[in-house]
């Protein structure tokens, strides 16, 4: 502590559990500034997960299906996760098997671009499925 006072710096305990405890003589405010800067840099480098959604109806036409499949393919190539769902309006809930077939067909066609994270599951009036992009 006397050496730190002579140099007009702070004695900072780096790892208190070590035997003997590890200390450094440094400017404490600069140490805090540098640690915050490193933390901020790590946060900026962390990848942010983007989820794109595609909505189908239980009786989606072939052309509309192809159009949406191409968009899904593009999203997976970009590295975004995909949430594909079939929305059942009114009494169309009786076609839930058609909705499941539609989502499974989509999963099969997008097999080379991504893998199914969650199989089709009915939640209220929606049947949802998640597809994650394949790593390059």
C-alpha cells in the first residue's frame, strides 16, 4: 500500500481467492473505464437472433406457397431463424391436418437450407413451426 501511495495510484485486488491474493498497482478509474469498454465491445460482437415470420392459410394455393417458400429460403440463407405458421380463421380449424401437411412439406423443401427446430405444434388457432438456418 505504501508503494501505491508513493506512486499516487490505487492498489486493486484482482483475485482475492488466490493464495496469496493477487493485487495490482493501477489507476482504478482507468481500470473501470477499460473493463466497461471491453464489455461493450463483447456485446457488440454478440450475434443477434432475427426471427422472420411466414403466414399460411390452411388452403394456401400452390403459387402462393411457392412464393412464400422462396422468401423463406432467402431468410434462411441470410442467417435468420424462420417461424412458419398456419393461421386458422373461424371454422377452418377442421383443416388442421392440411395445415400440418403444409408445414411439413415446407420443412422438407427447406431441408438443405435449415433444420427444423420445433415440429408443427397447434397453439390456439395457430400451428407453428420453427426452422433454424444451417451453419456455413
